[in-house]
C-alpha cells in the first residue's frame, strides 16, 4: 500500500501575474473571476482605489498572454483574510476584448 500527498501549493496551476506600480503578485487562476470588462481577484495586500495596474494572463495550454490595463474600483478585506479586489479594464484592444470574452465564458478554473 502506498501513501500519496496531494499538491496544494498551486505550483502546477496556471497563474495570473498582477503588477501595480512596484507590487507584483503571481496568483493561481482559482482566485480569479474573469468578466468581459474586468476581473475580480484575491490579493494578499491591499490596493488603493483608482490605482492603475496591469494584468498579464497566461491561459493554460496557450503560448501567449493577454495583457490588460485597468483601475481598481473596489478593495475590501483585512490583512488577516486578504483582500477582494475588483478591477475595471480600460482601453482594451479588439483582440484582447475577444480573448477575454472567450476566457470569461470558459472561466479557466
């Protein structure tokens, strides 16, 4: 009989790279909810309202990434539980809009 341990680290999951000024987070897809005009995600650190930030999404099984710029429109939570951040995308290209629409329908999780 063999024992095995499940990997809960998330190291094998695809991830989002969030960059906001000097802060950068790499978070698993399970912490995200993608919509056509924005994204909601769980952050370990608070982000100020109206902070402009860049999100790079590397979809699983695909070579390229989707890069979007947006602003934080909500950030609720605590330092103990983390923060739920809502971001609204700005000035999306037609190609990025189409890829995000596809991702929002499949939800990648």
